[in-house]
C-alpha cells in the first residue's frame, strides 16, 4: 500500500467525465496504489491482471484506455508512469515541480481534455477498423488467387 500523501490535483470529477471502461478505472486505482513517489510503477501486465482478476486481453485494453486518456504512459515492458498530475508525491513541492516540468499537452486541466480523449478513442477505433479492412482485403485476394490457380489446373493424361 502506498504511503504517499500528496497529489497535484483531485481528479475524481475529471475521471468520472471520461467514462472509462470499469477495468480501466480499476487498473488506474491499483497502479496508483502501487506506485512510487512520482508515479513510476514497475509491474508487468500479468501481475496487474492477477491483482485485478482480469485476463491479459482485458488488462491490455484497460491500459490502452489509460494511455489514450493520458493517465498512464508505458515507459517500457513492465514499467509505467502515472500522469504527474495524478501521481503521489512525498511533498507538495515535489508535486508542484513535477506538474511544472510536464509537457502542456499531457496536462489534465485543459478545457478540451475530455473532448481530446474522446477524439483519441475515435481515432483509435478508426485505425482498428482500417486494419480489419486491410486484413479482410488481403484474405480475399489470397482466396481469389488460390481459386484462380485451381481453375488453371488441368488434367494431363
């Protein structure tokens, strides 16, 4: 359990406005509780899944939502970083310094933050749909080529 006492913002209302999937909220709360001062978390997806009772695909989806919302960033496999505005700190000065040092694009107090999140989700969904189309077209082309090859075969005798 975390002993951190300070956070740069109370984001409960903001998080409610995002309307994240339940698994994403649960993952965020667990990550925040297990984070170091400054928001660094060393935990792989399998461990997070075991703590939450979620499958790997569900954990992946939850983390993807948190990344789209700029709440958690993947540093590398097994290492994540909570947004400095949500992370816990040892002192108010540490919290303020971290927020001042962060890129403005990652701030949660932007007037367009919730809209930007919904736009990012829509863009991600569009990207997935495009990938599905490409896979379907490739499969159809492969099937057509196989049918053409079969049609050109003839008996030799």
